[in-house]
C-alpha cells in the first residue's frame, strides 16, 4: 500500500483540521501519498484539501475517516472497498441538545448510527482517548488503539492583544473557561459554582466564558441565569474572540475551571497548561485522562465543592505554582515528538 487518504465532513481551522494536516505531513514523511477529502473545504483553507467528488481511489489505498458528526462522507467510505481506519474524535450524546437545539439532534444521532455501522467495515479504530476507545469497543470494533490528537502545542503561544489585556485587568480574581458554549460543557453549573465562590470567598471575583456558541437558546438561558443570580457585572460570556484576545484572557486569568460533563479529549486543558494556569476540573469522561497529574481533578461538581476547591488553589501561591509546574510536565506528554510516534506505529500497522 502506497497511500493513506483522509476523509472528513468539513476541512477548516480547528483541532480536527490541524490534526488532519499533521497526519498528512507524517504520511508524506513515511513515503505515502496522502490527500485530504471533504464535502466542504473552507475558503480560508483553500488548496489544503480536495472535495469528495475529486477522489479517485485504488483498491490498495488506505482510507482514514475522522468521526465527529453525522455526514454523507461516512456513507461514502462505508461503500468503498479499500481498508478503512476510523479516527473517533467524540460525538456528544444527542440528549444534551434535545431541549435546546432539536435541529442538532439529527446530526448527532446520525453520526452515532454511522459510527456503529462502520465497526464491521473498519480495519483499525483509533480514538483520541481511552474513553473514546471504550465507545468503539462497545460498538463492536475489533482492533482499537488510543492515538491522541496531533497538536502542535507551540501554536498556543499567540501575541497578546494589549488593549484587551488592559481592559481585562484591574478587577478581582479571574476564573476562565475556554470552549464551545454548549449544554454538555456545563457552563450553567460553572456559573452556579462561581456564584457560590463570590458569596463565600471573594465578592470581587470575575468569571469569563470564552468561546463560540453551539446552542443559541442555551446561551440565552445562561444570560438569564447570570441576571437571576445578580452577576451581570461579574460574568462575561464573550462569544468567539480573536487569537490576540484569547491570549489576553489566558494572561489575565488566575485559574482555569472546567465542569464539563462530556469530553472526548478537551484541548483547552492543554492550552491552560501551556499558559501555566492552575486547573480545577470535574473528572468526567476523558477529562481525568487528559488532565493526568496536571491539575486538580474533582470527583463531583456541586457548586460548593467547586467553589471550595478554587478557593483552596487561589489562596495558596505555592499550590498554584505546583499545579502550573505539573501542568507543564503533563503538556510535554502531548508534544508532537511523542504523539507522532504513536501515530507512526498505527499508520505502519495498516499499510505494512
């Protein structure tokens, strides 16, 4: 076999898009032809991938399909004869969106059905985490392995928007969460925990929730919750921000707090480690695996539990430094020199 071609619904900037480019680079270093095919290639990445209709495969190629949502691409690769590798990046359970965004439920349910149907067609099932690997095994995938997402952690270093940093400064202790605003990310529980922290420990603290929306009605409900708790002057739900503004948010923060209920990996944990922020996180799904010893992992996420844990961290400078050091060590486990070796072995096992 002389080629490994990748397939995904949309090729665009983001964790999965960057990962697919790193996989392609590794394939080229191994002497394999490798193209990336998608139903849609975003204009900003024009030339980095090809449309699905351009694929002209041979029976001895290997196909690699990236799973994250339902897509016609899954049906396309299911109908091919070439050996198939599935890379499972996580699909959020549809139940999280049923109340907020019913239109999203179809794509999620479709994706999970396709993931199950591909089990018998797949030569190797790869997963970002042991949690995702467990899902593959439960669906009947015979041969599986954990291969963490290929991520150039140096890209976390961005030039700070100094005007944004100045705007964010001068207030109390700052909680930060970065990630999509969506029901399974638990931002409603984060706001409740922050309210408890303000009442008991620090009435001047601020909370910043940074990230684009995946459920607009959920975002509206979060704003209502903030107002009901009389926290309008203390909680900022920013939406999407520029790279410079994101860097400013990390620089201005004192602690990264995550109470998400469903994560297949959780890249923002690594970004917080890069910025040497102490991390307090609820240990759900893949979070303990990604976090490792790089932060404080909680067995529960009641508001008082989270608030007390954050207070414990923020009133102890030595603990803050210890957690920042631990995060820096954990981040090294996801350096490309480490993760590329895992991916190299996986690729060689299917093309040999």
